[in-house]
């Protein structure tokens, strides 16, 4: 694989080997690039570098490794998740224009290996389940599954690979003794961060059913939620007459938060008058965490008050 390919996909073993073979040093220049790479992921303004030569390409690849070292040293889950999402999207932008032979090589390394099946493509069930996005479209019940394979289209293969990249980037090894330059630039990064990483959201403990409180806890912990979970939480909060501004504030904790998209989806949900899913639907989504037997999450408040007063 050529060096430009490793610039596009610095998370590969080939990119790591190239760094070792070339003896690329962890210089302040590399650390500065790593800092910009992380800050770009936080702002949502990730850009691909324009090569000005071989040494520049090597520094660009090295900046990915340096960024991961900084994240490992900082141990900030929120920033790590934002970085992983940004790097996965960066790779995804390139997948569509990549040679298929390169896609096959990348897929093999990532664990997503499409195979010919009935004139199309298919992926083994374990790999599909591990890397499929958490949206209804990808649920196995809606897929054609046979002989241990799931039929997929090319675009779906690339989406699975993108998710695999995110999961790989999120895996950070402990860094007990970081190089001095990593410590220096990690401190510099901390100083550049907003005083509040994400807007806070307050609610009264026990006011919501367990499934909703669980989702709120996950959001506040900066964990990504699948589409169905986001929809369920939003419809519930809207039904409880929570202002859209407060819902946006809550969702700002999500690693892939986009304020414009979130506001648009809330307005759309309000205009369409989407109802809160019944408990049976919540159960089918895999979001039920307790046997409340209330039929709909909206009945919880009354039940909670009766229990609290008894």
C-alpha cells in the first residue's frame, strides 16, 4: 500500500509498521498536528491534510498515533468518543472512492470481510452483529440471514467498516509513563478545552421510569445512543412538556452531537406529533430495564407518586 493510503487510514497495522520502519520521531511538530487533530474532532471541523511531500505524509500518519497517546494519557471518555467518531467519519469519506481491492484489504484487517453470495455480497453473522450500527434498518429481524451469513449491499459494507474503525480507535491502552512531549501537549489541550465540556441537564431522581433514567445516565456519561433510543427519549421528554432547549442541552453530551440536526429532528417530531412508544415497543427495542407493567412510560409518574406516598 502506498503512503497516501496510510494517510487516509492511519489506524491500520501497515501504517504502524511504516512508522516503525521509518523511525518517525515523536516531535513537537507531530504533537502539534495531533493537538489540531483532536481539536478538529471536538469542533466537528475535521479536514484531510494536503500532502506536500513524503516527510509531511509521515508526520500526518504519526499525528494519529500521537493523538491516541494524548487521549490515553488524559483518560477523558468524552473526548475519546468524539475523536473516534470523527476518525471513523474521516475514513468513511474515503471508502466510497477507494479501490475495491483496498477495501477488501481494509475489511480483512477490521474484521468486516464481504464474500460473494447469490450474485451479491454477504458478511458472516458474528461480524455483522459486532459492527452493525444500532438502528432499526440493521436489525437482524429485518435482514436476509442464511447459512450463517447476512446479505448486504456495498454501502452497508462500508458502513460496517466505518463502525469498526470507530471501535478500534476507541480502544486505548494505558499509558503509565507518557513521553514528555505528550504530557506537555496534553496539558496544552486541557487549557484549550471549554471550561464546561458539555452542558448539564438536571432532573429529579425517580421522576422518570427506569428505562428513561437509564438512557439519561448513558447520555450524561457521553455514551452514544442508537437511533431508536434517541427517538424514544426525545418523544418521552417532549410528551412531558420539556422545552426543546433543555433536550438539546441533554443531547449535547452525545459524542456525535450536531446542534442543527438535533433541533431539526425535535421540530420534526413535534410537528408530526409522534407518540411515546408503548412498553411493548420499548421491550422490542431492547431498552426495557425493569418489569414496571405500566403499559406506557408516561404512566410512571403517577405510579411513582402512589408508591412514594404509601
